[in-house]
C-alpha cells in the first residue's frame, strides 16, 4: 500500500503534474500528514468518493521531492532501535518510522524515545 502511494507521488513529480489523485488506502492520510509537515507537498484534500488529491510542491521549477523509497516490504522488514535512530544524521532526508505510538518521522521517534520499523525514505 505504501509503495502505491509513493509511486503515484514520484510519477507525478517526474512529469511535473500539479496534483495527483488516488483512492484512500490504509494509513495514507498519516503519511500525507508527515509529507505536509515536512514541506514535501503543498497539501491534500479528501473528496466525497474516498479519493485523495495531493498537491505537489515545486521550488524554482524543480520538484521538492527527488527521492521516495520504500524501505520495508512484507518480505524484508527493517527495524531500528532508539540508539540506531539517534545516530542518524539529520541532514540527509526524512525517514518514516512505524512505532507502537503511531507513524512518525525518525526525529519524532527519537524525541519520544521509541524505535520501530523503517517504512520509507524521502528526500
């Protein structure tokens, strides 16, 4: 499910669309909230037919998001402890982590003292 969301966004950025749409699936709004808070998208809206319209962000004609990568899959899961997350550099992008307290960025996970499964990398 996460790969579908990130592929739609990546394809939209590659062809310079202003927005992309897809059906609301699983935790898509949580992922989009993180992308909005980290300024990778301009926003999103949910239509009455359970579709999400995501408004993509560009800076001086270039996509803000250059890399959207799914890290964990159903066959290969990657878990980071709190110590592993705290050792990561802050300047290389955003890791999206699934913790027992919800889906959040690696910085937020370190702040609340949780490790978890690494879902995606966004830069």
